[in-house]
């Protein structure tokens, strides 16, 4: 592609098994297609206003494709910390966090049944999806969670943050983990590498704009708290006068 700007009013196809980075400025109103098993990283703030289809591998948007509409198909992954426009994640497609714990901004966003959301939790931070607009959940959406550092107990992690609300739960849509659909407030256990943690899920946080996970304190932490409280109370007991 060289290093110069690219005007795409036709079809621009990336079909590579290896990793490839694009820093060219892309404009036009055509179509961009990501095929192949490799990782394609888009770095620039582009004015492209056409459609974007991810059929395979991982498309990492670290710049901007905010004027384009994205479709993530079966076997494709869309990730990064940049900006994209309206997006639909189809069955077998994945919207994934990036390792730098930042967000993709997409609006509106649709998860179809059997689509996937992959997130990373690192200590007290997570890399959710910020959506300018509304989010629609349909059917069962697979939730993949990677824990890369000790979880901060009691902390609430935002998976989806929208400005226009999140719909679908009342119609039966659910995130699922390890094959188990998760109802509002349901408690579930995640084991990832060396880490294991229990969470609860909430679909109506921030007035119905967020989907969140809350790390459940381990029993020993609660026991230590109760023991410390009891000992503090004993320390305040006054001796009886005879």
C-alpha cells in the first residue's frame, strides 16, 4: 500500500495470514473487508465512510473508523482502543478488549445471539466498550473473561457503557459464561490462569445504561472484617462496678 493516502470507493480487501499494520489515511465510501487469520491494525484517524466487514482474524482499530459501519462475522474479531461507527456482532463474531485496558467507542452497537464479548480484568481496571448511542442484546451472548492480575474485591467493572440505554434483557437476552446464561444479580465463578474470582452481573446499572460485573469478596475477607469489628466492640466494653 505504500505510505500515501488511500481513496477507497470500491472494495479494499486485506487477506493475510500474518500481522500487518496500516498507517495510511483512508477515505472514500467503498468497502473494507478483513479476511485471513492475521491481525490487521489500523493506526490513523481516517475519514472513510463506507462499510467494514471482519470475516476472519483480528481487526485492531487504534485510530478511527468512526464514519464507517462495521459487521463482525463468524470467526472475525474486532478490537482496539479507537473509534468505530455503528457495529453489529453476528453469531460467532467477537468484540474484544485490547491489552491496554482501553475501550472501543461504537454507536449504536448490536450483539446478535451466539455473538461474543471478550474482556480483560487487570487488578482494579477493565476494558469495557463505550457506546455513543444504544446497545441491543439478542439471545445468548458468550462472555469471555481473562483475568491478568489479582482482582480488587468489591470493585465494580463496567463491561458496556452506553449513552442511549441497553435493551434486550426484558425480552430474554442474556450474557452467558461457561454455557450458563446469567440472570440479573446472578453469582458466578471465573477461573483464568492463576486467578479465580466470583462475580455478580448487573444489566441495569447507571439508570439502565451500563452492564457491570462486581467482584464478590472472598469469605475469609468478610470473616476478617467481622472478627475485627467484634474485637473492636469488645475493646469498648466497660468493666462492671462491684
